[in-house]
């Protein structure tokens, strides 16, 4: 498939993922030679998924965090949307767990801290992800986690604490209040999903699993799951606090950040303060210059030469 609008700016290579209304291809940003991920959506097949794309673009444009997949450029034509993103060569966290069966407690903690840092940042900007699962967490070549797919994220007008209704996300990771179709709060369902994630990292299987949806819902609503003997007591206790059926009794992100199991020292990401960073990002147009600047910034941080052929 030829994409004329990309010619001279990006080379398009193999497909690295596809889901529903989008396919994702590996690409090369010609001016810098850096690899990128190009999420391609055919407008004709989007139909009622168009709001998801708008949501995702709005979210990605305002997010800048070391554990959230970076947006470089947005290209829109009559037929397509092209979302140019940071390339995560380590694939999905899901595959990483499957190949290792389960992770050690310290590796799980290392990954979980990164997820928590990204989710805490999201919530601080008034977003809830609402579809946290291993398939939406990728690894870059240094095994750093990157959150993707903000197509279901919520940014309620009344602020992150205002109730939501839309039932969305994957049933396996859905919190009881979501399953019951009750009003729910974005941050609380994200904490539940992170509890499922942490359990899956350390156990190698899911706490609530059933091949039929009703059996699955019953298990989720019971809040009862197996606690493998190889899990330490503090890990079991942390997961228990995240998988509380009553969202009011569930541990919050703020409490998680201070939790002894986490002792999260959130590293400062940019040399500039985050406030200044946001100011720049808000002004950027996510055009080719933005992509070029961001990729050069990464190259600089990596200490590589600032190779740049302006012929492009
Ligand atoms: N489960 C992930 C499949 C690959 O999907 C992606 C990969 C990257 C990626 C790969 N390397 N670097 C970034 C960036 C974004 C996506 C993505 O958003 N996929 C998607 C989400 C919803 C519907 C359809 C597709």
C-alpha cells in the first residue's frame, strides 16, 4: 500500500501490530534515520470509532512522559489518519510475561513503578486511561515501559473526580463497579486494572479468568481470587488493597505512590520544568518540525551525532 503523503518524509516498512480500526507499521523518519511507529487509520472504516481517534490525539498531544509512547506527528488526508509515534522495539509486555511464565517480584516492581508513574501523571492531567492491560503496554529497547492506546481514555469536563458511565475496556481488567454498569470514577477503575496487571506480572496468570463472560463477571464481583504461595505477604497485601470490590475501600494512586512496596522516587524527566515543557508542547503543531525536533532531542540524550539532512 502506497502512502504518497509520507513520501520523502517517512519510509514505511513491516506491519508491527493491528487491532480493529488501525494498523501499525514500522517506519523510518528520513531526515534523522530514526525508527518510528506509524499508526494508520482508514477514515472510511472508522465510522463510530472516529471519536476514539480524536480522543487519542487530544490526549497524546498533551502528554509528555518517559513511560507514555511519544507522539511525533499527526498527518491527516481525505482518506487516512497517520499517527507518527515513538517506536518501542521490545514489543508488548504481554509477550514478555508469557515467554518468562512469570516475573520475579523485583522485576514486577520495576515494571509496576513505571506503570504507576505514567498513570499518576495521566490522572494529574485529568485523564483516566480506562483500558490498562499488558497488550497496551510496550517495551522500548532498554526495557522501559511505554503506555499506548488512549482511545478509551476519559477527560471528564468536571475534572478527573467526576463520575463516568461509559462501559469500556476489556472485561478481564474491568472493575466491579464497571461490570455492574454503575457510575464510576476513572482513577478507581485504573487502580483496579493496575491490580490485575501486577497480579499477572507476578503470578503469570490472571486473578479472574473464565471463558464465558457471566462466569467472569461473577468472579470479579466476588472479589475472590487465588493467592499463589510463592507471592510474598507484602505483595499479597498490596494486591488485596488494589482489588477491593468496593471502590471506596480501594487504595488510591496517591497512597500507592507513598506505599512502602513502591517507594517511588519519581525521577524528573526533563531538564526544563514540566510546566515549561507543557507550554512548548501545547504550542507545537505536531508537524514535521515537531517530529524532527523530538527525534533530534532523543538522539542528543542518547549522545549520538545530530545527523540531519535538510534535503528531506
Ligand atoms: N497491542 C498493540 C498492538 C500495536 O499497537 C500499537 C503499537 C504502537 C507502537 C509500536 N511500537 N511503537 C509504538 C503504538 C500504538 C499502537 C496502537 O495504538 N495500536 C492500536 C490501538 C487501538 C486500536 C488499534 C491499534
